[in-house]
C-alpha cells in the first residue's frame, strides 16, 4: 500500500530541499515540523554507502535552540543533569534533558560557542518552548531563540577525506564533538566532528540559509572522487550500533523513560553541587534503581516492521517494549531495540513481541550488535 505526504506550507522546508529533489529523494519524514529526507530510492545501497564509503544527509530538521546572554550558562546547566563545568568554547557535550518527573524529554548535543552563548542541537520536540519557560520562571537574563542554522551531515569511513578536501588537513585534528566556526568559499558555518552514526563523520552547521544549495553542491562536488551520494539518518545502522533515538526509543507522551533505564545514568551528576530540573525525581529514581533496561533484540523470522513501538510479553504479562525493528544486511537477521524489565537476563526465554500479524519470539542481546 502506497501513501503520500502533502507538501504544504505548514511544514517547513530546509535550505537543501530543492537540492534533495534534484538528487532524487523518494521519501520524506517530518521532524521538528520540517521535511527531512527518509531515502533516495534504494535504502539498502544507502546503508552500504554509509558503512563502506561516504554519504551526505540533509539534517536541517535537527534544529538549534540558542541560549545567549549573561545567564546563558546558568540556563544550560539548569536544563541538564550532566555537569557542564569545564566545558570549553569549541566543545560539544551530549546532554540528556529531563522534566520535573525525571523523564527524558530530549537528548541534544550542546555546543558552547562562547562563555555566554550555546546551541542545543535538538531531537524531535519543541525544546525551545521548554527552555524559554524555564528561563522565564527562573528570571534569567537570557534570550532563547531558534537561530538561522541548518546542519548538513557527511558520514561514513571516507567522510574525513571529503571534509579535508573541502577545508584542509586541519580537520583531521578535530576531536569528536569539538567544532570550529569557519567558512567555505565565503559560506559561513560551524564545522563539527559529530553525527548520528557510529561510522564517523562531520556536521556542517550552515549559518546562512540562503546558501543551502550552494553548500550542498560544493560538498557533492568535493565528494564525487570518493563516490559520495545522498542519504538520510539510517535506522538500520543506528539499531545495529545501539544509538539512542529520542522519539523512537522514548517520548514522554508515548514511551516515557528515565536516563537510568536508557543507560544514561552516568551522565546524571548529583555530586557536582549544581541544581537542575528534575533533580529530586532523579534522586528518588537513582535510589530505587531502574525498572527497565535497554537491550537489543533478536527477532524470529522476517516479519514486517510495525512502524511503531510494540509491547513485549512474558507469560501473558507485559515485560517491556520494542521501540524499533529492522532487517540487518550485515547480520542477515531481523533485529530490534527496546526496554525490558530490569530483572530479565539476556538468556531469558519466552519473550514475544506483539506484532500486528501476531506474537513473534524475541531474545535479548547486548548493544551494540556484533
């Protein structure tokens, strides 16, 4: 069955939108109220390119929330339980963000551009509204805004060679999650060694949306000798690698989860002496211990992916949730990712996923998949 998504004015288009059309995009999703390419006609080939070569992705829907002003650092710290002390200008940090009940509501990368200026590179939620509300409630002297910033990702084992061809060999010394403000033939951007894959790569945070097609074309031309091609954040690679996906693995409205369940407990710092939203709730959760744990899942057979989280049962009772299921070319098996009861071991038998066509046996597996 084939469906269509209407291209209307209520969903924003990225600065690379026209370029992706010319590159042959065949499917879009909606992320942060924007169209984001889902694939370009051959998802299997895009997976192989990511794993063995280099791909370029329009990820402009990965919006930035800018905090700027005298209290920007105070607001950044109050938003996350991770201790930001010692974060340097030019450095990024992965920062879980929780609500007052301790549930995760986003997991952005924080980029420190100056002592009083930060970006939060957010997953799919209206985090700017949350940050603005917290700032106003606390009386902070800070502006919260969405800047003109549109990331373009270059990912895969050959990504560094492409980026070096564009910017020079200095990029080879850029450490993971670090960035530099720079320009490419006058196109202003922030270049970061980061990206939503375990294959390595960079993100080009374009800061002038009027030059989106120009930047896309420059990257495509520099990448041509390396057989670069268009693609999109890859669900199969992310499940194989065990990457967290806010909105898929957890969402406050659908699958609430706390940092301890998601394996992010090490980023919750109670000893640093700083305050943060959800501290009391997270303290209680830390004492109690996680009710569930995050696991990979081997799935019997090759059932159709449901496209939404499904319940995991054990002896007729709910035992967890499978948040995503894919077929892995590399492993030649169907795999999934999800949360199961913390007391269930990896050798637990009898677990089934409640798929639309009937229950299917699943088996816990360590992450990442090997």
